[in-house]
C-alpha cells in the first residue's frame, strides 16, 4: 500500500509508504522488481517507491508548475 488516502503537500518524501501522504497520484509503473514510479499530478512530480528499503520519495521535479521550454521561441 502506498499513501494514507489523504492528500499530502510533502514535496520530498522519504517516508515509509504506509504513512507517506501523496498529492494526487495519477499513474504508476514498475520499472524493475525493486522500484515503482508514480506520476503525481497535484505537485507535478515523479515519485519512486523503493521496495527494498521501503521508502517513497521525490524522484523528479520541485513541485512547482513550470514551462521548461520557455527559452524556445516559436515565432519566426
């Protein structure tokens, strides 16, 4: 089980999965036997669940919505 069922605001994690609150988990994929990747819609992050050490943590993203392509101009 991952999460408590209550929406969280934590952007770092590193808690036991049973007590880690998640912010709008959207999708999950197993990338190997030991790691699940979780798309978090609420904070625009990717989290991971390490099944070996039983920790759920932020894998990518700082929790702020942003446009990473803002330096690319579409105008000619």
